[in-house]
């Protein structure tokens, strides 16, 4: 897994952003996803790797859209009752509107709906903004991966959130959502189309 990269969620005033919509990552989003990836990761994923990931089963990849512009993305993989967050990234030039929070809300709820009772991730030990975000979602340190990251070399903190399938955790997510300055908007049309047999775009990935 790679670090979940989230910088400050307060750099841009909320009024400067168009409404942010969370939707499923598609091939048409990947050019802007790669642009953000190169800005936020010292070991960025390639186009081929993103394409392979979004095609695979047991994966969940989302983008945050402000108008037609990708301003963030996130992903996870499922492993036997657990969700493993692989990436969370927000465009450094477009931080605001609690984009990282919105992505995490949808991602954790998707993991729970998929049957996960625990969620884990790795994060750079020095990434204070990301750590603050994850603590709000109930993540706590459970271990260290020595020299996990390169350029610069740094330890990864392994974080876990347990019992995410409980009413208490659902209440936590609801409380976080209520603190958003504008409503959480989710576009489920891609998933709905797929469930109705319209898989044209999915097949094109």
C-alpha cells in the first residue's frame, strides 16, 4: 500500500470551490489523477498501475470533482472482512471544502457496506495533517514499518480503525458529516448503471 497523502484541509476558502461531488474513478479522470499523484507522492503511481487497479475486483477508487476538475482521489482494497486504504490525495492547489474528509466519509461507508469490520492504512510518521484527519475517523497507531517510504526515507505508521460496522462508528461518521460546511454530494450513477447492466464505461477501462 502507499501512503494516504492529505495536506491541510483549510488552505482554500469553501466559497472558492464549486460544489464537490464524490464519484467512482473512471478512465477519463486519470489524467488529472496522475497530475495530483505527481504533486503529492514522491513515488507516484504510473498510468498503467492506476488502470490495473481500477480494473481489479475487490477495489474501490473514488474521485472528488469540483465542477469538472478532479481535486482529489482515494482508494482501498478489500481483504476478508477488512478494508485497506491504499491512497488518499488532495490537490495542494485546491485544498478546502474538506475534500479529504469527504473522500474518507464515502470510502469508509463503502468499506462497511462491503462487509468490513476493520480498516487499516499506512501514513508517513511526519504527515501531521493526515494523522489528524485519520484520528477523527477513529484510526489509532498499531505499529511501525521501518523505512517504508523513500525520497525521503521515513517510517510508516500503521493505523487501524476497528469495529467500524457498529452503530457507534456510524454515529461518528454522521457527526463528521454534520460538521461539513456544505452537504456531502455523492454521484452513484456509475454504480447504478453497472447494476442495471450498463457496463460500457467500466468495460472500456
